[in-house]
C-alpha cells in the first residue's frame, strides 16, 4: 500500500484541531498533540497519528475525559499522587512530569504516581522533559493486558514501557524507551497493515503455542515478555509502580486501549496508571561534569570494536534522534490505512485534512 508524506506542522495542527473539536481546551490540545506527533517524528509510527482515532473513540465511549480537572490527592515535598480525572495520558503524564521537575528543583528529586488516566503515547515524550533542566527523567506506564507471564497463556500484563533518559553535552542524550514485552502491540498493528508475519518469539496462540500471526491477539493469543522471565519481572515492576502504588488499576484489570478488548467489571483501582520522576543531577555532582562524562561514555561505546563494520554500535535514543532530524526536514510518512482513518476523522469532525508534501 502507499505512503503519504506530511509536514510536522500539518499533522500537529490537524491533531490539535481534532482534539479541540472534541471539547479539549486550547492548552490541553496543544500539549496532547505535541506529545502524540513526537512519536511520528521519532519514527515510532505505531504511537503517533495512527493512535488519534483510538483516543477519539475512547472519548466518544465516555472512557476518556477531554476536559479533566487534575487533582493532587496526596503529597510530600518530593512525591505526589495525581488523580487525572480520566484525562488522556498524553496530557496527564506531561502534567505529572512537570510537577516532578518542580519538586526536584526544590529537594533534588521528584516522583509522581498518576491514577485515573489513559494511554500516554510514547514514554520518551514525557521523560525527556527533564533533559532541558539538567535532570534525569523517568516515565513508566501500565497498559492493555496483552502479555502473558512466563509459563502462562493468560493475558495479565501490558507492554508496560520503561523510559529513562540522561542529558549529555555534545552527544545526543541517552534515551532508553522500551517495551517490557518482546514487541509493542503497535508493532503488530504495523505488521497487520503491511501484511507481514511476525518473528516467532513475539506472540503465542491462546493455547500457548508459538505463532508468527500478526492477528494473534485478536484471536485470543498473547504477547510474550521480553527475554522470558526477566521481561516478565520488568513488566511486573512497571505495573506495581504505575498501578498498585498510584491507586490505578493493574494486571488484567487495566482498562484496555485496544478496541478488541472490553474493560472488566469490579475494578480494584481507577483508570490507567503512570509513574514519572525527575532527578536533579547537581543533587549528586556538578551537572557540567556529569554531562562531560556522559559524552565520554557515549563516545567510548560508539567507538567500541564492531563485529561488522557496516553495523555501527548505537546508543539508546540515537536512531530516533536521527530520524527526528530527517523527518522534520523531509516529512513524516503516513501509511495509506492511517491516512484513510485521518480522512474519516476529518469528515466526522468537519475539519480539513493537512496538505500532503
């Protein structure tokens, strides 16, 4: 199928207008749109404009509140718990991260647990807010229950991503943004659009058998944890910090973002949960010294001996940083099926499509 190129500003304006047409405030729409399209800029096409119709569907199903009243329900000098009032995680995680940064400015570190939220896009969009303040940023979230624990065939966990980022001086920042499952569900959706099979270690059937079917989840199968028991442990850690600690839902009770699952009854918590944090580098050592050492660290790893001279040693976040520069210059590719979903949104909301390049 075809792909179409769009300028960043065109996709950003379209998304912002769509959110505003659904009742979101000007400020909230600007924040949510920026965080959503940042995924497309960084080459994470599974979590960008392709997700817009999912957020609008949640709001129409009264499972998301586009005009939330954020409320801090518990607080200490370095921590807070935020009730996001069913707002989009694209907005609430940003708010929580800004709160964590302000606390870190005062006492060295800041940590915010968020309940009653929704899907927050790519974790890096929130964690990277700390970089410009010379802070280390962390962002975690639980998600739709699509992942089976090791030795189980039942879907109990989300893809539960982890992002941690460290600022540097000359080199691009170190940004680790990873799912704790073998692959994010969005990668399966891309494979579905492209008609491709999956690697054999990504999913299992509902009977617990290895599969390369990109549609396996819709047929009752499950994603596998990254690296077996280790990925299961990391996903569980994210679930506990994001859900159990915040008072959100956790495990199989997390309200699903995917349309082929329905929320369970008798939920133990409120909405989806996130956990974000910021650590001021100068709470440990001078920031300039740290960033200089980070440059040395990054340079040393990039220059380490290669197995194949054609395959460079990459630093986490480096491919995304390069893709961002290229897409700002040359445009963002949008798959035909995503383009068609944008057309449906435009027609439904009475807004204009962005111009193709």
